[in-house]
C-alpha cells in the first residue's frame, strides 16, 4: 500500500456493514457534515438526524438532482463447452453490444459462442480485454433480451451484501429507488434508496425542487483501488442530461439556489457536463471522470451519499468534496455511533468545502 493510498484506508468492523435496509426507508440515519471552512472552527460540525429530516437540513430554493436509472438483472452463468463462465454485465455499448466482467474468462476467444442452460439465447464473444473484461453480443435484443434477463439473470448485489442463496424477493424491491425509470444500471444508485413519497412531498412543501438525470451505474463503480491512485482506471458509464434539466439547473444557480446531488453517480455526471463556469450542458454519452482531492467542483454544492468502501474511488470523491481530514473524522464518528455502511446502510449529507 502506498502512503498516498493509505490516506483513504480505514478499518471497518464487519458488523458495521448493512445487510438489510432500514424499514421504512426514510428512518435510515443521516449524518450532516459541515466542514471547518464553513463553521469557522477547527473541526467539522457533525450532527445526527434521519432521512425524513432532510427537508429541514436543506434550504428553500435548493434543487435536488437524483439518478433515475433502473437496475437490471445482470449476473448470469454461461457455458463454453464444459467450462462454466460467470458473467456480470457492465454496460451496453453502441449497436447492442455489451461490456461485461467474466469469471473463468482466460480462454475465451473472439467468435466463441456461449450457451445458457435450457435457453435458446446465445452470446458471441467479440473481444477479450484481459483481467476478466470482455465484450459480447447476445442473439436477441429489445423486449426479447429483457425477457431473457428475467429468465436467466439475477441482481448483481455487491459482495458485501451476504446472500448465500442469491438475491431474495425482498431485494428486488429494496434495491430499486423511487426514481427508477430507465433500465440499464448494474448497481443501484444507493443514495436514492432512502427516499419515500413522504420525503419528496415534504421537500416540495419546503420549496425544494427535484429533477432527475440518468447514469447507468456499472459493475466497476464500487471497486477499491488495488495498486496506486495514478494507475487506477475508472470504468466508463453511460449518462444522459436532458436540455430541460440542464436549463433548470442553470436557472437555479443563477438565482442563488444550491444544487444538491443525490449520490456520487449524480454528482459525477453533473461535473462531467459542467463547463469551466459551472454551466450545465445537455449530455449524452459515456463518462469515466475520476474525482479525487485536488479536483475543483463546478456544479454541485451539497451531496447526499452513503458510506463507502475503504480505498475506493467513492471515498476519495467525498474527501475531495468535504476535505480528507473532515471525512476521516466523519467516518470514525459514524463507526463509533454505529451507523450502517454501504448500499443498504445509512447516509451523510455533505456541505462542500469552498
């Protein structure tokens, strides 16, 4: 481990990892983090709340931006001859091809055909990039492909959500946000899992508007950095911001309102679409933006996000947003207070360090 990477490492007790979500969703705990630069003190101000208190922590005129991607069943098992090949879809590519992560993929070659047990659908290997990354094309598309996924694939839950017998019926509901609209994500934009209709109504009553964008979260999003920060390569993800959403964001900023991103996925797409003056432009395409300390934020003023893995790009992102010392202190406090980590865990509301 390099000294640089050790800044983003911490010890997390196993019992801090959430295996089930809070029920109701808006009873999850919420840690409000205000960096020292905003408090005028030497240390960040940390206060504990619940998700249903979020409207009280935001300001009239703020604009909340959530990710409306919908998770697809993306984990499946195929065969090449007698060999079993585990496949996790990562992202759709132009012309209906798919990028995927494969287990036992070393011997896969272009033009190899994969079969799925008792199913007429096949897949053809197009490229083997090494390190388990492949591209492939399925023999069906559109609605027929969706039906194939429902038959043969399962949710690709993160490995820290222990499911020895696979995802449960409850997971099919729990791992879906209230904002879900456009299918294509492999992993859920987990900050959005906390929202309920009651919370959205309370936000509206407070004068806090809501908009959505689309970023199809890929399988590589939550991977820890294994070598060095400089050598780490982000997986590309496809996103879309409509002209109407871009206009509303820019109008909010122009009149002094704040942009509050729901989740690191929303933040990454907003920052990808922002110009040097902070204006958001309509966007459609892939982004592989890597936000780490030293990054100058242009579009987002506050961030609602879950608690992330040690040594992950997501922990580096929140350190860039609120300060590394602030976030190490906040995570230590969260662990001490028994807050729950990762996808089904609690959340924090971060104010951005100027």
